[in-house]
């Protein structure tokens, strides 16, 4: 491995953001061969695999991160599970992440998206309320709140019953 490792990492990012994800993956793997504890490179490699829709490979890479209790690790895990339609996992990971980072907006937002996908509208509303308490101007959360209100209006059931009793015979 030739060159400054941070420069190589920067180069891998350049490659990925400019459409050469295969080159970025190869460079990240080379860096990790010599510096297996370089979590930022491993995290980026996991993200590149996720962008390529190689979710299992992404999860495998993420699982090797030495310090998994970082916001960026939780955020990537949430993205991978959300993009692969594993909504129950999104909710579990978000709950775990929120124990460490209780005001992390992206965790609440992704949790609400997953809850909506699973038709857990009351839970989604609670997650959105929590998010809007933290950031009342969160545009995506405001949009979801509108969707939830519309859903509630469309699915509101009304029951009405009328009973009339006449005591006389009207002939």
C-alpha cells in the first residue's frame, strides 16, 4: 500500500462519489488490509456496498466495526435496513440508537417511516411528535404528519343509529 492512508481514503471517497464504486471498494479493502481498525474506512465501505444494493455485504462490513456505538454506525444500519425493506429491524435499531442518542432526528424519522410501512400509524405519529418536539421545523416530519392526519381522516369510522318508536297506530 503506497501513500498516506488518509489521502487514500479521500481518494476512495472521490472515486465513489464520481461513479467508480468498484474502484472505491477495492481501495477501501486495500486500506483495511493494512489498517483493519480504521472504522471510518470500514463505515464508508459499508455505505458503498449499500449504495450498490449489496445489503448483506454492507451488514457484514458494518458488523466488523470496532466501535459500533457511534451515530454514524447506527445511521448506516438504519439506511441499510430501510433500503432493504426490513422495517421491523429499522424499528429495533432505531430504539437501540435512541437509547444512546435520544434526540437524534434521523433515527426518529427513519423509525417513523418504518412504522408507517408496517401500518403502525399510532407509533409513527408518536415518533413524529417526538421528532417535532426536538425540531418543530423538520420538513420531512411535517410532511409525514400531514400524511398521518389524512390517513386518520380517510379511515375514521362513524356509527350512527336512529330508532323511532310510535305508540299509536296511524291509519
